[in-house]
């Protein structure tokens, strides 16, 4: 159950933090979210709780709901009290009191007074503490029954009053009454399932037994309080009870346990920032170290405790620390220091005793009034309980009277129901007599109906005849539909057979086209080899062995490419491009570099990624060289080969600036040049074959004159075929 509560509390904290982050305005809603977030951390992290409250007060002028502002000052006072910043706590609570009085908030005023009383109690100012507790009690008693605060709020405040009165009795030495009031507080908080209120009551009972030197019971109640505080995540109460256990164990002679609990309490209160408690814890540790014989550690912790007492101006801490240091220095044989701290101890002891004497005088003057008010409060409580009992009795009497009236009403309803049944019976008898008369008329009607039935039977015979005709018609229609379905299935089978035959014919046509293409390529290869061998022969006959050797080497490389490509219908474009470049270099060498040449490829093209038909471009280059550039040599003779992508096509252009396509100049050809070329015809045939195999994209081939009528431009466009 404790884990579930902690988990639920954490979810609520996370939700509040998200709400604050998404709210960019310093308004009432943000103030409420910060206030509830601060409340969530009071017992576990008072410093963090104070940060959230200060955030609210930083924009208090923007807050319209003044009750929220008063609550923030009240909570700030409670946090500062935990952190032992007593003057600041009184100041914050005074601000809260002014705002609650302006709003006439009785519950708020009672809470402010009660918190101020607790601070005075911590400072040992018992008359002032008692005065404020009494004012808080009086304020609560004046709240009317019609106040919007519910029953649970009232009972919680009553339980808190029991605990506060018990604290006063404990400090005034009336331990029996103190324990009685703490037990009442535990019982009241238990009825409300308010375990957070039970924690301090248990701890205070342990403190009472400590004053009575009954350390066994003191340890028992302090342990119960510490365990409950730890299970609920109340870090402030857990640290306080840990410190109390340290003192109880040390006074009971269990110094090791006393030291362990002292050091643990110091660590817990350092996290919480509770300097006052650290002062008491350090004195407990100093006492335990002294009992164990570790005088240096005892001195160190005693001086630390004394310094805290001086800073906070708490005489009890200074008195106990000075007394402990006096004993330690005496054991260390440092008599001057021992005497110095003993004098300080005596001074603080006398001061506290004088203060106690003044307190005793004040107690005597207010004890009667306080006891009288407590009796009055108890009488009022008893009267309220008696009034509650009378109200319950009156309510029970009213319920009984209501039940009697309901029973009388039920009896009257039963009588009315009986009269109604009698009337219904009379009506039934009348209906029966009327029905007898109707029965006679029904018999007469039955005779006429029998005659009508005979006529209906005749009509039924005609109906059966019609149904029989319809049935026969349906059977004939079914048989006819079955016959048509068979005819349709036969036609479908015939169409499938025809489609299969068409596919077979198309496959055969593709195979035939492929065979024709291979036959054309087989014509191209010896044609090209014949031209190259003619060139080599001319160099050998001119006795140019070096050039002939280079020519043979390039021819060998070219021959290998051609042989490898000739067995395939399509080759990668980079291999075909390499073959035509080798061929052009051979021709340039053959004609002693009578022309220049260039090969350009589209920048977006990656040659190895698509396919080209082998030996399709070479005849265009051959014709450009032999019939364009060599027939009429010119100084700027140039051959340009380019490859580009155009709308789904690969276009290869072969352009020269020779004699031109339509001129008939027939100069004497150099030795070794053939007069007739079969390349163009083969290209046209191959383009035709390619188009037979394509449906969407068709290949094209055209030759046109060059710019200004000079030279020839041949362009062949092929569908793009990606390499696998």
C-alpha cells in the first residue's frame, strides 16, 4: 500500500510539473499548481518546497484569489519552522494572518495561530505558545455548522488540537495528561486514516517516556514513529525520530547504537537543511563518542553543536554542548578549557532556569484558564455528540413515521385494487353474455363461409395447373441456359488455343529475326577484317615496319573484341565504344593521320549500364572516313562521334566535314581503298530487324548533309536497353 501511495504521489507531482511548464503566464492557476507542488515536498525536501512557494510569492501582485496567497504565506512559515529559521517563519505567518483576517477566513486564521504557537513551543516560549494555541482553539469553536468545510476537515483540526495541547502538558511536566492527549490524537487521526498525523503523536509519546527516564518505552514509540514516517516518505519526521532514537539509546547505555543513529540523523538533516536538529544530533554524537573513549571525536562534534547553538541562539543546545565539552577537556587534562566551558554551561543553565522560573509564574497564572477552556471545549464536544445522538433519534422517529404512512398508503392501494378487480369481474360476466349472442351469428356465417370454401377449392385447382406450367417452363429455361454455358466454354477454349498459337508464331518470328541479325553480323565481320588487312598490307608494302607492327597490335586487340562481341546479340556500350575507337585509331594510322577525330559521351551516361548491338556503328565511321574524308583530303579533315540520351533513346551521331553526301567527286582513291561499301545496307537491314522485335520504341537511322552543305551527318537512334 505504501508503494502504491508513493507511486500515485509521484504521478501527481509529474502532472503538476508538466502543467507549470506549459503555462507561460503568472496567474492564479500557476500559483495553485506551484502551491500544491510545494505541499508535496514539505516532508521529504523542505528546501525544494520553499523554492516553489517563493516562486508563487514572486508574482503575488498578479494573484486575484487572495486566499491562495494567504495559504502560501502559511506554508512558507511552516517550512521555515522546519528549517529552524524562526524569525522568518514568524514573519511569514504574520503576513498570512493579516491576509486571512482581511478575508475573514476562520480556518486560515486558526492554522496561522497554531503554526505560530508551534514555533514558540520549539523556542521554549511556553506561555506564548499556549496563548496562540488557545486562540486557535477559540477560533475553531466559533466556526458555524453551515461552514463549507466538511466534517473530515473539522475532525482533522480537532485531532491536531489534541496533539498541540499534549505538547503543552509535556513541556509543563504534566506527563499523564500529555500521554492522554497524544493517545486521543492518535485515535482521532486513525478514524480519518490520516497516518501523517499519527507520526508526531507516536514520537511525542516516546519523548514523554524519555522525560520519565523510561527509555525502553521511549525507544519503542520512537521506532514505531520512524517506521511509519519512512513508509510514507516523511523525511522530516524520519530524521527527527532517528535523532530521538540516538538520544534514547545513549541514555540507555547502548552507545554504539546511539552513535550510529546520531550520525545517520546528521546526514538526514543535512539533506533537509534542518540546522537546529543537526545541533542536537551532533551533541548526541559527542556524548556517544565520549562514552566510547574517543575524546577527539567527541570534542569535534561538541564544538560543532555549540557553534550551531550560538548561530541559532538556542540556549538548550549551547548549555548541553558546553557541559559535554567541559567533561571532555577535563578528561584531556586541559583544565583551563574545562573551566571555561563549565562557566559557559553554568551561565546558560542559570539563564534557562531563570527563564523557567518566569515560565512557571506564567503557567500558574494561565493554568486555571487553560484547564477551564479545555473543560469547556470537552463539554462543547460532549454537547455536540449529545445533539448528534438526539438528531439521530429524531431521524429514526421520522423514518418510522414515514414507514407507518407508507404502510397505510399501501393498505388503501390494496382496497382500491380489490374494488377494481370486482368491477372487472362484473364486466367479464357482461362480456360472456354478449359473446353467446355473437356465437349464434357466427354459426350462420360459417354456413356461408363453407360455400365460399368450395368455390376457393375450384380456384386452387386452376392455380395448381398454372404452377405446373411455370415449373415446366423453368426446367426448359434451365436446360437452355446450361446449353449456352457449354457453348461459351467451348468458344473460350478455342480462343485460348488461338492465343497460344499466336504466341508460338510470335516466338518463332523473334527467333527468325534473331537468326537474320546474326547472319548480318556474320557478313559485317569479314567485311571489316578485309578493310583492316588492306591497311596493314599497304604499310608492309611501303616498308614501314614500325607502323605496321603497331597496326597489327591494335588490330589484334580489336579482333579479340569483335570476336567476343560477335557471339552476342547485345553487348555493353563500353565494349562497343572501345571497339569503334580502336577501329578509328587503326584507320587514322593507316592514312597517316590525314584526319583528326573525337569521341564524346553524354555526362549522364554510364556506358556499362546499358546495351548496344555490336558492329552497328562501325560502318558509319568507315563510310565517313573512306567516302567523306579520304576521297578529297583537306587540311582540317575531322571525324566526330557522339553518344547522347534523348527521350528514352540512345542516339549515336557520326559527323564528318568531307566532300559531302550528294557530291559525285571521284578522285583517284589511295591504294587499298575499296570502291563499294556494303555497310549502309547492313545498317538498314539491322534497324529493320530491331524494329520487328520492339513494340513501343522503334529504332531509326538517317543521313543528312552537314552544316553549310559540307560533310555528312549520320544518326542512328536505338531504344534504351539496361544491362542486367
